[in-house]
C-alpha cells in the first residue's frame, strides 16, 4: 500500500466508532451480545454519564438498539443492530489494512 493509500484509508475510518468510549461499548456488545447498561458499565469501567451519552449517540446513528425490559426491575438493554455489527466489522478490517499498510513506513529514530 502506498503512503497516499494509507492516508486515504485512515481518512475513511468510521469517526463515530473511533471514539474510545463508543468503541468500548460496541466491542462489549459485539462480544457479549445484548446487555443492560449496568452490565456495560461493569464490563467497560465507563461512568454512567459516559454510557448514557454514548449509547444514545450510537442509538441515534442506528448502530445500537435500546429497549426497556423487566429483569426483576426495569432496566435498559442495549444491543448492536445489524448495521452496528457491519460498521464495527468494517472498522476492524480497515484498521487491520491500515496497520499492514503502515509496515515499513516508520521513519528512522533520531540519533
């Protein structure tokens, strides 16, 4: 991959999922499947505020579905939508290509 192709690949990455917190949430849901916001909090270490804000952004963008459920008490369950799964997998594949394309481009260390 040429240097220009590497730059183009990086420019095409999904900005929504490149946020560390949203990526953590999406990866957690990808690995564990539907989960309550409490389960996501425990699994990711994010704050309630971070989870609330970022799951809403993911839901508004169609990557995550939020639904209310009763599990002994009312809870909110989040799950990746098909679009969310496709976008996450596409991001991971693009990052893989980017890493491969960068091999050999590291500039020499200053002496």
